[in-house]
């Protein structure tokens, strides 16, 4: 059986642990593994079944799942809980669904632990906080390692969430993956081709998704086109705001109403630092007496008349004041 970093010690670590007194070896191994060890790992350190049972009786080891123990303390961090659940269900298990969404930083952490396994292992007990899902086999690329734990890929996770009962989880995860530039059309298309339960939802979402957003200049041209359809006025483009570089310029301003319009391309504004700079620019515009309006490239592309109407109303309000 091949080496698995979640279940097995490397050769050097195993040799080192066997040179230590048993309890010290247990403590050192657990410290590197979120306070959790499996029966197999305890045996690899050199403990017999009887030695493990004695430590359970003395409350040095706390059973969390069959063959899985918390070391020293019975409570575990969330990461320790995830590790314990994965150890329980073996080498073919991976975090999935909402738990994978949290591991991939697409959803908030918490709730029951979702794990997908191949085959049909023993069902969790009534009080288990694990929700099991099954798959025939993992396809290449469907399982990735995130922070040292196996987890379904972004595409597989989105497909799982798309087929679930809580559609808001899918929408939130999709939007977060989009903002983080994690959407990959190829793997998503593969999930659809496998006719998984979430395939129809994924297909509809992809039909309205453009993987290649326009450049900043293309987006500005698109705004000017939709604006020309509602008004003969031509806004000032790339108006300087305090600094000489492009980041200190405003896409469009209307004078004397002092209305500013910014149009955001996803590839740049998906970055957190850029998001913060945009908020700073809005504050600077207000300090300079402007009324800032910010629209995403998808709003400009798909809701152009609505965007133009909002700008017209802002100009009208400024003229009345």
C-alpha cells in the first residue's frame, strides 16, 4: 500500500518516534497532527493493543471514532475534528460538499462534517457529526490537498453543492470562487459531462458565465456605447484624482454635477487589495465633492440600460440640488 501523508509516518519520523518513550512519542506525533492519532499510527509508534487500551482507561487517549483517538484532551479544534473524521473513513475519503467549500475558503466553516468516500463503509453512528456521501471512484483531479487534508476540488465541490438541497450554498460558493479566480471551465465541463445530479444547475450557470472578462479599455468602451444610447453628453474619461498613476484616475466623471462612475473588471477587482483600494478611492471622491457610482463589468454587460438609468438619475438629482 502506497504512502499516504494523512495515515502514515514518513520513514525518518517513524524511526525517530520509536527511539522515544511511548508517551513522549504519542505526544510528539499528535502535536504535528492536530491532536489526533489512529490505531494504525499508535501501532506504528510501537504500542500494542493492550497498551492502547490502558491509555484509554487512564484517559490519556479519548476515542473519537472507531480506531481514532484524541490525545490528551477530549475536545478538538475544527481542524482536528476534520482529521479525525478522515482517519475514520480511510484512504479513499475526502472532505466534500459544504465542508470542502469551507476548506477551499468558499463558504463559512461549521456544521456537520461532509465526507465523500468510495465504496460503502460502515455508516456513522446516530450521534456522529459526519454526513457521508458516496462516489464510485475518484476521477483524476477531483481530490486536492488543502492545508494538509484531502478535499474535493473546486469543480467537484461546486458540482456537489449544485446537486444539494441548499441552493444558496452553491450560489455563495460559486460567487466566491469567481471572485478568487478559481473557476476553471474545463473541470466544470467534465462534471457536467458525468451527468451528476448538479449538472443542470452547473450548465445553466455556465451558459451565463463569460470566462474572459473584457480589458479595462474594452469595458470603458462598452460603458460609453450604452451611455450614448441614452444621452448625447460625453463624460470625461480617466479624470486624475490626486495621483499621476492610473490607479488614481477615475473612469468617468460628469462636470459640473460631480458624478463619478467606475466600471470594474473582474480579474483586477477580484483581488482583495484592489477591493480595498476601490473603497479608499470612493472615500477620496466623496472628500472631493463627488458622488461615486461603481458597477461591475457583468452589470455593464448584462444590465446596461439599468446602469445608464441609474447614472441619469444621479445627474438629475445633482442638477436639482
